[in-house]
């Protein structure tokens, strides 16, 4: 299986869009994220949660 590297902008766009078509991609392929992505997601967590309409347990 091939690994893909994605950055914070791509991950946040996927989360905000909420499109169901991304879910199979995210579960089938391996994605590698730089540590910086986790920092960015944590930094903008309140904005992401409001735009995605996810519950706390879903967002984690």
C-alpha cells in the first residue's frame, strides 16, 4: 500500500467539507502527517469543530 503525505490545509479542507466521498479514501490509504499538522489542528480546533458540526468524540 502506498503512503501519502498531506499537509494541514488538505486535512482541514477534508474535515470542513464533510463529504462522505473522502471517508473511503481516508480508510483505504495510509496518510503520513508532519507533527506540525497536529499543532495546527489543535490551534484551530474551535473553528474546525464549529464548521464541521462534529461532536467532541467524533472530532478526536
